């Protein structure tokens, strides 16, 4: 992701997370089936479940028969949360009403995330869920020499929104065993990290992130603390009906979840000085020059369901290439080729492609500095967690995905135009006012050896 937004939202009368499991509302994970395929192409259905991230939950002062909030809007309650450790002791993350509060529903192999939901306690904006292989653990994926396939319906996902499906190198138990003050764990969606070194997380490493907490200037439900939480991230799909990108981001420190502070977290200005590669190496067909390839009514039509296939080619030197195919109406459509001179042989990502692309676009190659493809492969070897989310972008209005970015550069220069969206329709205030019913559906997730999950 790019300047990944403080997606967290939810203007609950109360809100969100701590690191004790709650006792007021039960936690019932929605079920979602996925399929694991074998080289011969036969697939086995697995019954799984998803969990919403702890950041969205009601964070309650953990005293029996009381309903006081440890966190409201974008503020900590200083009585229960005067310091990071006592806050973790005093506060509990409660179970979630997935449909009623957060607009999250599943049916068979399909997951739908609604952008905005008016619930009993207030208005929720956006959400993020993780795939679990038991009620208490995230499912860990190793996609070296494997492919990952899913269907997506983005017909109701306009400019400024992002329906994302990606992998992050979180702990399988949400950090419970490494951080003893976290007794909620993966069952409550704890332990998030990503390559933007998310600073909007209310708890990191089992402690409240309340030091230096500052409210977001534009998001009434979010803030940022002193610490961030970093790890390798593989964005398989960041998209709306106007633009799509797939992007590996690596972190030079070894890939797994670490807490950062100061320059290590990096802000926009010192983005190349941090632990992780914030830009990543992206393949966005429009940005690579083929403006007719994917979009509304285009060759790959985002107004209809799309099957997205991503292949992770791994050789003796580790992961080397990430390839993409689409399938629509029974037709396999290989990824678009770049139209830029010197890149016309390119329709996938390798370290060499990243180097050539960044040189042409005038981008710094922080991906190479953080280990590149091989590091991404090492991350998967250790195991990565599947995240799916819907969000709007309080930092850069999603312009990096679907419009022109940065705004101070000539859009006719290679790499600046990323999609056909206007420069003002990605503002969260605009998106929330005009597209409250936006939603994305991910379905039919399959994984297995190369060429096992789709018919060519
Ligand atoms: C997958 O299929 C493509 C196209 O038919 C082929 O070129 C490639 O070698 C296959 N890969 C594997 C590992 O079977």
C-alpha cells in the first residue's frame, strides 16, 4: 500500500480494543470456506472463519457489570489508560456484531465488506478481517511456488475506495505468546502490522499506543501514537472499479512484526529512512501504460465478477517473479504488457523489472534496499496472514491508486497517471457522503501449486 490510510474508523458511542478478551459481547467469527488445490487440479474445501481486527472493537473498562469506555472517538480515557501497561490491564476488547455494527457478512465462500454501516451505536466506516484456521489462530500461508486465486466483485466500488486483499507477516497467535500482556490474541484480531508501519493501532506488542497519541485531523475515529507496527506485506489486490495494483513491500529488519519508533517508522517526508519499503514495487496496468486493459467496460471488466490469479515463481535463489492472470467469462486473460519503450516485454514483477520501472518513473528503489523478491519469499516461508479490507484514504485520497500522483508532477510523465479518477473524488468526506453503500465481495479463494487453481 502507499500512504496507507488510517483506515480505522467507527464512530461508536464508544469504541474499540484492548488486550484482554471481553466478557460482555460474545465473539462469533463468520464462517468462510476456501479451497486448497493439488497439482492435478482437484481442490478440497476447508471450512475457515474470519475475524475483525481488534482496532475496530469496543474497548471496555474491564470491571464486571460496567460499560465504560477505555477509548472514545479518537481519545483515550485517562482514568483507565494513564500509561500503556495499566491500560492493557484495565481494558478489554469485546466481541463484535459483524453484520449489525460493521457490515461484514459471509455466505459459503463469499465475504462482503460494506463501506459504511449505521449500527445501533453509531456509524462504522471501513473494516479489516483476517482468515483463521482455528478459533484462536490465523491461517499461515507460504505461497513460494504456489498460486493464489479469488473472485472479486468491484462493481460497487468507486473512485477513492480500496477493496484490498493482501498478506502481512503477523504472528499466528496475534502476538499472545511473545507479549504476555496480550491475552486477547488472534481470536480478537490482535497483532496487525504492515509495511507502512501502522501507527494508528491502539495496541502494539501488548501495550496501549497512547503515548504522544494525536487525533487524526480528518478522521473523527482515528489517531496515531508514538509507535508503529511493521512487517513484510504482499498486496495481491488493491483496487476499485477504476484501477488495480499488486505490490510486494519488504522490510529489511527480517520481515516479522516489530514495533518501530521515530525514523524507523518513517513519515511521508523521510519515507525511505524507515524499516520498511513504503512504496513497494507495484504493477498497475494503467500506470504501466495500458489504459484500456482493466476498468469499467474495459477488456477486463470491473463491472462484472473477475477471477484474479497470482503466481509466485520461486527458484534456487528464492522468490523471483510474481505473475498475474485474469479469468472472465471463461477466458484467461494474461496481464497487460507495459507500453513504455524499454518496458514493452514486461507483464510481471521481478527485481529487474522493479529496477527498470523505478528508473523510468523517477522513483527511488527502496524495494531493492529492503531485500526485494527474495525477502518477500522469506516472509512467505515463515508464514503470512491473509487480510481483506475496505478503506478510504485520509492521507492521500487514494490518488496513488486511481488518479494522478503526486499532484505536483506533470501527468504526462511516465508513472504519474495511475487511473482515470478525478483529483477531488477520493477525499474521504466526499466518498463517505456520496458512496455510503459501496461494498466489495471477495469469493472462491483457492490456493495450490502453479496452474492448479484455474483452467487455461
Ligand atoms: C503453467 O502454465 C503455463 C501456460 O500453459 C506454462 O507456460 C507454465 O510452464 C506452467 N507452469 C507450471 C509450473 O506448470
